[in-house]
C-alpha cells in the first residue's frame, strides 16, 4: 500500500508542469552584475545621506526653483548651499544610470525568478517617483508631510536595490535557507518591525521638516522635564517630536522580541537570527544617535549619522522580510561562481 502511494505521488510530480529551462548566465556576466549591484546599493545609500545633508543645512533651494538645471545652468556658480544641492543632484543622476543598468542586467539574466519580476520594476518605479518628488520640492514650497514622504520613497528605492543585490550574492547557495519555513511568530515580528520602522522614519523626517528637533528641549528620554508632555501640547511640534520618540520605543521593543524569538529558532533559521542581531544593534545605535542629536543641539554629523543608521536598519529588516518568503517553486539552479 505504501509503495502504491509513493508511485502515485511520483507520477503526480512527473505530471506537474515544470519551469521552462533557462540558460545559465556566464560566470563573468554574473560576477559583473553582482559588483554592479553592490556599487548601486552603495551609491543609493550615499544619495540618502546627501539628501539628509541637503535638508539639515537648509540647502533645498540651493539651485533655486529650476530642475534638473541648477539656477538655470548645468554647472552653476557655487555658493555653499548651491554646491550641496548640485552635488546631491549630480550623484543622484549617476546612481540613476546605475539603477537602470542593474535593472536591465537582472532582467537579462534572471528574469524568470519571481523576485526579479517584482524588484526590477520596483527599482525603476521608485527611481521615477523619487525624481518627481525632488522636482516638485525644487519648484514649490511643499508641506512638511510631503517632504517627509520624499525621504520615505527614497528609502523604499534603496531597499529594492539592496534586496536585488542580496539576491545576486546569495545565488551561490545561501538563499536555500529560505526553503525552510520561518518559525512561528518570527515572520510576523519581522514584517511588523519593518512596517513600524517605516512609520518611525516618516515621523522622524516630519519632525525634521517642521523644525521640531528640539521641541522637547535638550533632554532624553524626558520631554521638557516630563515623561509624558501635557496634553495641550500634543497638537504642536512637541506632539510630533514625542510621537517620534514613542514610535521609536515601540519599534525597539518589537525588534527585541524578534531577536528573542529568532534566538530560540537559530538552529532552524540561522539567517533570521543573525539578521535580527544586526537589526537589534542598529536600533540601539539609532536610539543613541537620536540622543546625541539632542545633546549636540542638532550637530550636522550627528544628524547624518542618525539618517544613515535608520537607512541601514530599514534595509536589514527588508532583507529579513525577503527571507521569510520561500523561494518560488519555478526557481532554477544556478552554478556556484
């Protein structure tokens, strides 16, 4: 009876539609594409940090209201604010070319993988969205909520590029861990932490754009001498700042819970455990950098560090979210490079 069942299962497997064969990419092409992905990821990280530099130095109007030209010229006469904004635009343009090249490359070599079918269009869509929001910001005085959205869109663009790069580097076998089911509760904590971190990022950008960085004074974790500010101040810059702090606290607790749960399942999914440790370290450093921003009275380097850390944190959680998803059944085996 057992033998008959095995034969039936084997026959069903043979009848199941198989993925169409796909030529293996050459080792040279695959290696070049991996390094292109790494360069593009680093470039997009630089774009985000430079965007924070533009905001924190008040250089958003350094090129006037013209885009993509700067004060009506390709290379303008430079004041400090003009140099900062023009440099940001120039680097963004170069990275945009790298993103297009990376998109073409992954579609050419790995277009049958479901991950690439999603990530490749995402890279282009969020590149365009980022450019449009930048153009609007240059020509108009936008509401702080819209300016905060610009950073959020750039963050998603960074993550789509980072995940594409991770996909390329993990084709040598590391991605096989995704075939193991994520332990109960871990996937929910990862996705919850990712969504909540995006909220933290948005609130932080909003606080920066409304000038509420010091709304709670030079105090941390207290706010103007109190653990909870008066209710009549919640609909004010103090409320925005306090909401950001509260969200950061909840986000930290989520990642602590994620790390504890992943620790118990580290034998089954070591990738999720290692990633959760990195996320925990980043959220702790992020909190400390937030305190430094206050105590240094919004020192420029401290604000850039704060933005850089939250970018890395969001990228780390995005990677973990990818690893909660099983590889598509239609995957093909690629040779190790």
